[in-house]
């Protein structure tokens, strides 16, 4: 399975979405957002972002 180029969060109740790539776009050296996982409670999203030589970890609440 090949991943896409954007990570989206969709709120089905409010019929709205956020693109995680847009949230990190102002940060320096961000080429991709990848390796994401929800917390056990489902209220936080952890993901890695960065360029191809190094990655950073973030948590979206």
C-alpha cells in the first residue's frame, strides 16, 4: 500500500476537515507528514514530519 501526499482530519458531525500538511507548512524544511497514529482515547494524533534526512514528532490535539 502506498501512502498519499496529505494527511487529513475529517469531522463528520461538523462536515469540516483540516489538512495536517497546512498546519506544518509554516515550519522550516517540511517536505512530508508521515507515520501517524491516534492515541488510545482517540483525542490526540501523533505524527512525524520533516525533510527526507530528518524527522520531527508532533502531537495534534
